[in-house]
């Protein structure tokens, strides 16, 4: 199906483990974003990408790594998971970075670090 | 200080009421502005873009004041189905989207 999909939808991992959250979009949108959502903080930007092989830090990038070797994929890796990274993670994509273009969100990944 | 600030609410209003949400942003270079809606445990979805001249979509009216760096959303004739969290969003530097913490609305019968 066309759209933006995240996997897994739910993940429980242990402190110190590496975990990768996947994001895939079928629209060939240039821009992709990763956010985390926590109570009291709203959505905070972790990393974003304007095109394949171009990534930039957002508000809260520490502890995360991203890559974008293909336009349609934008995986987010937690190199050594910590309990403070327990959160709901949303991936989004947007056709361009200008004007009033809409960003479309995946359904989210609920990550628990124990 | 957060770059985009909203009153978290909750706003509890009866059906049929008019309710207004406000948002302020700190980066004067912000170019585009939006309101997104998020239902409980769901992803955010675009409600409407906000244009400099103000714009309306049915019961929803959005206003932008660039001089004051202020955005508003007015909902008239509230419905039970309007219950959600409303997120103020700004686009900076022609790329990244920054979200406010959201304002929760609960419409009761």
C-alpha cells in the first residue's frame, strides 16, 4: 500500500542494546523526519533529512543515529538504549521543505526500554 | 524557552461552544504555519495551513500575526468529534517542522 509505514509498531528492549526503528515511504518525498513524543514535551524533532545522503540534527539528537541511503527509507538507530529513550517515535515525510506542503506521519513506534 | 509555545489546556467546553487556541513562536524567520490534530494514541494529521491573510475551513478559522509571532485557531459550534489535541506547527529555514506541545480539547454533551 502507498503511504508511510513504521516498523515495528511496538518494541521492548533492554538498556544498552542497539535498536533500529524503520520508516518507509512510497511517495518519493524529499523530506523525512523523526520525532519523539513524551508527555509534557509534545513532539520533539530528533533528526531530519532533505534528501538521500543529507541529514541534519533536530532538537534532541543525542543518543540517536540516522542514515538515508535511499529516498524511501529513513531508519533511526538507538546505539545504546537508555530508559530515558522510552517514548513514542513518529516518522514523517513531506514533498518539499518550502511553502505550505503537508507532512504525513507514520502510525508511530512505541518503544519501551527496560 | 520552547520555540513554539501553546497553552496545554485542557479546554473543556460544551457542544456548540466556540473555543480559541493560541500559539506563539520565537523564530522570526519561520516561514510556514500549520495546525495539526492528534487523536489519542494516533499520529498527527494536518488540520489546516495558516496563511498571512487568515483562512477559514468550515467551522475552523486560523489567523497569523507575523509582527507578534502569534497564531490562533478558532473552532465554532464545537462537536464531540472535535475532542483531540491541537498542535501548532511552524516550518523553519525552509525545512524542519517544529511542533508546540499541543492543546487538549474535550467537548462534552
